[in-house]
């Protein structure tokens, strides 16, 4: 995701300028992503929702978002757009992973896909674009 003033957002971890680390516990389904010193935790069963201050629209197959609170705009790449669409449909992290694995499973290992999704979700949370449903 690209933001105003060169701010980076969700993209593949190696393309992201932010320092990130991922911890996964397969037994519990817990995930923790450390982004620039902040630890964002969630579970594969969690569902998310778009934050109140976010306005968005799809342009040429990609989502463009505007945060009214910090006055930044963002654009999501193809994978980020697919994930955002599934979040809007109230799909859990594991449902998103399953759907994307069905689509991309021949091209990517499942653990790599889970990592990519986790980084994107954590980045969306850190930018206050989405939040965990309560």
C-alpha cells in the first residue's frame, strides 16, 4: 500500500520499508506481527472491520482509501485489495487464508501465504484502517 508523503502500507514484507517480524503459534492459531516496535496480535479465528474514519473506493481493480482522522490516503495492491474485500464480507483470517490458498496454492506455500496475509492485516491495523471485531 502506498500512502501520501511516501508512507508505505500493506504489501509483501520484502517490498515493505517497515521493519517487521512475525510469530506464529500453529497450536493456538495466534499470530503476532511486530511492525516498527509495535506488536500487533490476532488469531486466525478473528474477524475484522473497517474503521469508522475510513472512506474507500475501487479504482482500476485496486482499493484507494482515505483516513479522515490523519488525512492520509492509501492504495492497496492486488493481494491487499482481495484481503480488504474479504474483510468487508466478514470473513475470518483463516477463511481469507483458505480462499486465497484455493486461488494461489499452486504458486505459493501455505506458510508463506499465511505470513503475507498476516503482514497485510497487521499493517492495516497499525495504520488504523481496520480493527478486530469485538
